[in-house]
C-alpha cells in the first residue's frame, strides 16, 4: 500500500486526522491488515463521492 516512507506517514496522518484511527491502532496492525482497511476506506470514499455526484445531478434537474 505504501511505496515510500513519506507515503506511509501521510497515510497514517490522514487516517488519524480524518478517520479517527489512533497511532497505536495503526502500528499494531499486521501490514496486510492495514492494506485491507485502507483499500476498504478508499472504496467507501469513492462510493460516497459517486453518491454525492448523483445527488447533485438530481438537484440540477
């Protein structure tokens, strides 16, 4: 999931600031477990964005 140390820290920061994970929770995850949660979160965010666009299109009609 992270291809550099910088990306690892940026991802941790985003997870802590925007999604209320604690640093302890993130550090205690098995690497593949972290990848699963990050991928699920990405899918969730994409679905929310899709729904927002759909709602905006309905409002403009």
